[in-house]
C-alpha cells in the first residue's frame, strides 16, 4: 500500500473516532431570540403547586431581600430559563451555546454524548447535556445550586443532589417554544412545569447589562 493511502486511512480512522459521539443538529435555532413569554412567565398557578412541607416553609420564608439577583447574582437554572431579556443561540455539532443578555449568562449544552463529570461542583447553571429527538432539542441539567429559585416571587428550588431539569425546545417558523420540567422532590410533590416563548429577531442585538448591588438591577 502506498504512503498516501496509509495516511488517508489513518486520517479517516481518526476522524471517525473523534466525531463518532457528535449528535448532528436536526433543527436550526441559530440567532438572536426576543422573549415573548406567556402571562406569568409561563409558570404554573400558585394554587396548583403541590409543595412539600419543606417547600411550603421555604416559600413562606422568602422576602425580596433574599433575592440573589439583587446582589447581582445571575438567576441560572431553572429561574433564568424564562428571563425577559433576549438571548443569542450559537449552534455547533459538539455544543449549543446560549448567550443571555441578562447578567451576561453563558450556557453550554454539550451535544457530543459525554457523561457528566463526577467531580463537577454545584453551580447556578449546572451541567447541561443535550440530544435531538427529531426536531426537538432535549436538554438534561444536573449539579444545580440551592442558591437558585423558580421565580422572582420566591418559589423555592432545593438544589438537592437528586434535582434535575429537562428542557425541550421546538421551533415553529419564527417562534421558539420551551417546556421545562423541574424535578425537585424535596420541595414539590409533583414535577414543576414552566413554559417559554421567543420570537426570532434577525436584526436584534444583545446589549450590555449592568448590575449594581447598591441600586438593584439596571440594563
């Protein structure tokens, strides 16, 4: 076999090994999206929530001075899933990146079939992996911090070890739809479900976001 054929064979083999775990995109979410969430930010009515006793107690303890965003701490997941600011989605084979205007949040959703690292610490954004179910992007997020909330009104999130979030994104024309399931059995007896809507904004922009803990959030 000639040297050129050997090199070509090695290159093909290496390429196969490197890209074998990549899940190729089935839908196009690339671009800037402007929030157009339903009334109440797509949250379930308060009277329908099945709090556990611990969840009810955490909700009743909440006061506006406990809101982490007033200390310029980003909302993360789950609360930040439906913030009212625009976001930009950058779509690659191995990852999808969401750039939020609000608090300059950067989210990486890994699409290459990797496992969540055991050493990964809890954080506001957690660790997100994704896959495609036809035209639907499914995101699984774990390692979430108890510093988070569900809403600005203090619906709590425990951040216990077994909490996780499943997001499903679908595009219909120029509308991006989200259904998010929050699994937090410490604070809720049933799965907490929220919804989000965004309009495609091809001429949109992501502006500079500023936050001063002395004066609250400013944009």
